[in-house]
């Protein structure tokens, strides 16, 4: 609960490498997510190359924090693994949220950068990462040890809760 | 990490009430999720009425565990609150995953029942819960204290991880 409630989007990073074994933990968390009929339609591209990270900014103007990120994980949906059509976005979003919570628990700062369904961003990443046409990038998760501190944000809003019906 | 890695879909429940304060914790976790531009496009319908729960089975044949569930949370996207068009499914999926992890931590069993984009299920819930046409049910989370135990499932698959490109 603590990690869920205290997690914030972190966009400023220290110049410090995330060990491979920490990145592996994030990917383990990702693949522990539920999916429709347990179809597990996900693929993960791990980026550490500075050039690769900076190239994303060309088609995603809000991704400038990638200049100082140590790594990124691109979460993708593989249409060929989608046995329950129409659910890959939900499955891959659950995997993404698991990565964010696991990062918070590991002291790693992260921010979810939306890609799908923005066409220019999807196409940009498919070309940059040589993705087959049946693999859709859902988002880029920018990662690095935090160089900023943020208080937990209380978004709890009782007006969004409805008893039994609208 | 423990809750993320050990979480399983729980479909058999004890005849035991979930206290309101425990349900509130799940909703707090849900609303702590990230969303596109922090738009928070979610709404939550909390179901405890047996008739309401059982009515869902009529249009969702795989939802029979709702007969013995103590409660359910219907996670919905409110199109009128979606300032970043095309992202409500991702935002509400992150909120759903937070509920599942918080439930696991609280010893509550849960299973994510897909609704959107299956038209007959969306329509069925909109009618049952009196949802406005701009509110889309994403999923139903069935909840109850577990009457079954499941070992953690190791879904980690290295073939899904790609370095720098496909």
C-alpha cells in the first residue's frame, strides 16, 4: 500500500546506473500482472543507449526527461499473442503499473509516457526499435534514481464512489 | 513486490463480510494510480447487493463467482473527464491493478472480470447500474475473503525481453 500511495511521477534523475538485477525485478513485476484469459500479450524493450533514449524525444515532445534517464522500458502489446481480442491495452497497462510500483519500492524514479494510441508516437517507436507491425508500443517508462523529492499526492475523491448504481 | 508477485485470481470466497474500511483502502489505492496528464477519468460503483451481483452473470457467463462474492467494484471511465482522449482505458486499468495489489496485501481475494470492449457486457452494466452514456464500465472486480489457496505463478519469460530493439 505504501508504494501505491506514495508513488509519484519522477522526471529528474541522478547520474547513477540502475543495476541490471534491479531492472530484472521490474520486469518480473511486470510479467506477474493479470491478463485476459492469462494471454500475457506483452513484450518489453529495455533501452539503455543514450542515443536511443534521446531519439524518442523527436516524436514525443513531453519526453525530454529521457535525456537524463538511465534507462527506459518500452511496454508493447503483441497482437499475435492476443487470444482475447481487444484486451491487450488493459493487460499491458496492468504490467506497466506493476513496474511503477516495483520501481517505487526499489527507490527508482519512474514516469509513464503515453504512446498508444497517438499514431505519430506509435509509428516513431515502431521505426526506431524495428518493431514488427503486429507489435504496438503502449508506453515508455523513463527510469532513474530520483534527483527530486515529491510528497505523496492525495487524489482520493469520494464523489467518484457510487453505491450500487450511478 | 511480495503482493505483486504472489497475487492470483481468487474465485472462491468465504461467507465473511469485507469491512467498509477495507473497501475504502482499495478505493484509495485505485485513485492513487497515475493517469494521462493526471486527468483521473475514473468512477467506481461499489456493489454489495446480492441481486445486483447476480444480475451481472446474466450477460457475463464467466462471472459466476459473483454468486459467492461479498462485494464487487465496477471500474468505469468517464468520457467527460477524459481531457487526454484515448487514454481512459489505460488510466482505469492502472487503477484496477492497484485495487488488485491492495486487496492481496489486505488478505482479500479478487479477480478482474473484463467488460470493455465487449459490447453486450458494456450495455448490460450500463443498464443495470443506470450509467450515463458517457460512462463506460471497464471491468468488474469480484471481491471476497479467499476460500481457496493458490501458489504464486511464475510468468517470467526472458524471451519477452529485448535489448535496445526488436
